C-alpha cells in the first residue's frame, strides 16, 4: 500500500510541469518545461521579450527622389562636369537628436545614382529605448556634410511581431529603405 501511494505521488509530481501536454510556441520541450528561444519568455514561450539592443548591420536606400539632387552645385570645384554631383554618404541620428549615431565609411563620389547600399563598418547598436531613426543621405563637403535627403524610420521594433531580420518600407515620397537587423537579448 505504501509503495502504491508513493508511486502515485511520484507520478503526479513528475507530471506537474511536464510540457508534453503544452505547446512550446517559440521553444522546445525538454520533458519537464519549455526551453524558450532567445527573445521569448513564459511557461509556453508565448511572450516576446524586449531586446536589450538592436543592431543595424546594413542599410539599403532605393528610389530616392530626384528633386533634392537637381539644380544644386555640390562642390566648390566645378572644373569638370561631374564635379557638380554629390559625394554621397549616410548619417544616422536617433529621434530628434542632432548627435550622430553613425556615419558611413562608404562614399559614392560624384554620383548620379539614386540607390545606395551601406554595410561596411555598419554594425552599431541602439540600446533599451528604440526611438525613431533619421537616415540622412549627405553630400560629403568640407567643412561638414550637407544633408540631401532624410528618411524618418519608426516602428522597426514591435513587441508582438517577432524579430524580423530585415524591414523594407517606403516613405511618403516613394523612397524605399531596407534595414537589416540583429537583436541582443
């Protein structure tokens, strides 16, 4: 009788917390509990945890409007026909701050292009709070870069849509941007 009671209690205790009967939405069952993937928490791994930081590893800009580029003298040196074209670089600011978070090392000298990829040395983090980003295409002139076109990026982190590796959107002028993202949990 004692053996039967002891066996019954052990079987009840070992079945408590058993995830065999529970779906582990974003994780795997180890026989006793759900083991959640990075970024997910909860008994069945069904809640998205806010990342500690988001890292932007690449920015692609396409379909930039011609208007900001037209009818401007970009360089003091106008000795060649191409000298009037912008020397494009990327600057990134957080929210309304004037402080630069990132300046690209990629340069597109005297370019007629309206599509750009920035990825070399791009790995920068945005930590804790995830404010709007201002992506500014600038003409690299001395003494400081001159802004050509800015794109406001918001909603790159959403607490319910998982952790997308890339986000592509268009702004009100039809300029398209793609951000490549990684998450630190």
